[in-house]
C-alpha cells in the first residue's frame, strides 16, 4: 500500500504527460481489478477527463465506457457528470445518422 500511495501515485500522475499511454495504463489497471483503483487511479481519471475529451476524445470515451462496464467509475460527483454530459451533448446535437457517420465511430483505448 505504501508503494501505491507514494511512487505509484506519482507514476500515474506523470503518465498523463503522454495521454494515450495514461489511458492505456489506467484502462489496464481497471480491467485487472487493481486494489488501488478507487483511491489512487480513479481521481486522476476524473481530474483529467475534461482535458482528455478535447485532446483524445475517442480514446477517452472508450476508457469511460470500459470503466462503466467494469463498474469502476463508482460514485462520481455531479460536476464531473455535467461536464461529460455537456461535452457529449455538444457533439451529438448536430449529428446526423448515416452509414458513413456510424462507420466512422470506432472507440478504443
């Protein structure tokens, strides 16, 4: 536990300097059921989500979808939910369903 809180937390925080790497690491930790997920990894994901939605939208949505499926998001605060909801709504408000637009959506992390 001491490593998780000390060096582990620092590693996860610094991993966000390379967003694609950080998304993959956090996704892997969640999928593996890492014991420090809720205390250490989840807060950094929640903190970085608004920025990631602008820089890596597909990967971020993929990560959030995987976390939701694995029930790793837990109880997130209303402010975070509203930020994500606003972002999604702004992207979907003018979206038109067509074979081309549906095929263009490929989400992975």
